[in-house]
C-alpha cells in the first residue's frame, strides 16, 4: 500500500469512530492519599469530544484520499 492509501484509511477509521462514539475517552487512576500502609486512589474518566461536523470532515478527507488518483 502507498502512504496516501494508509493515511486515507486511518482518516476514515478516526472519522467513523468520532461519528459513532462522539469522541475518545479513557480512565486515569490517580493516587489521593499515601500514608504508609494506607493508600487511597481514585479513577477519573477523561474524554476528548469531537463534534460531528469535524468527524464528517475527517471521514470525507479519507474518502477523497482513497478515491482521487495520483498524477
């Protein structure tokens, strides 16, 4: 595969994920208290929301890269 095709496929995947899931999210574990044998942690869910219009544009850019032939 050519570099242009790989980038196009990656853009399509990212565009579809952002349209279907609304963005990306992950969980981070954070230590709150550490007093010798006593330890307390908390989990924080963080997300990176991607607006649907941006997801659609990324998807369209990926399709264009795959469809347009090189000169």
